[in-house]
């Protein structure tokens, strides 16, 4: 099973803002969010590696995938639904990283269900 990581950078009002630094020059908080049955020891290992380069990191407990994110015909989760859900769980001073072993897919332009 391959490890899938996906990042969501919180929304900003200006395009001049860098993704890792907020307007006041402070570094963003990295929130690590394991999904489904992602192993705790793997999440801790990722947390420790990120913490070695950024002390502002938080490891949350596992949460289930959002109900509306499962695409039954292809037996996988939709990345856009997961990202939308995770985006609502952080502040503008944060970046969230979802951890999953499940298969995910996304859409690009008019092409549906591309592999994530």
C-alpha cells in the first residue's frame, strides 16, 4: 500500500503572500491530520521529521474520511471533498496535511476521477 500525502494551503486574500509565511513574517502552523486507519506510529514519524525543520507543527488524532468523499463506483475517496472538509478545520495561520493509505482521485478540467 502506498502512502498518500496531500497538502492543503489555507486560503489567502492576496497573491503576494507566500504559502509558508503569513503577512506578519511568522511561520505558518503545520497541522498533520491522519485519516481513516492511518497508523499512529507512521504519523508520529512524519510529525517528528517535520518538527525537525519547523517547530510549529501539530499532530491530530485520526478522523474518519468525510462521508461525502467516498466514490463507490471506483471504490476510492475524492480528494477535492477531503480537501474541502479539512480546509474548514484550520485557521488562516495554518497549513493542513492529510495522511492516508486509501486510494484517492481528483478531477482536472473536464476529466473526472484522475488518480491522486
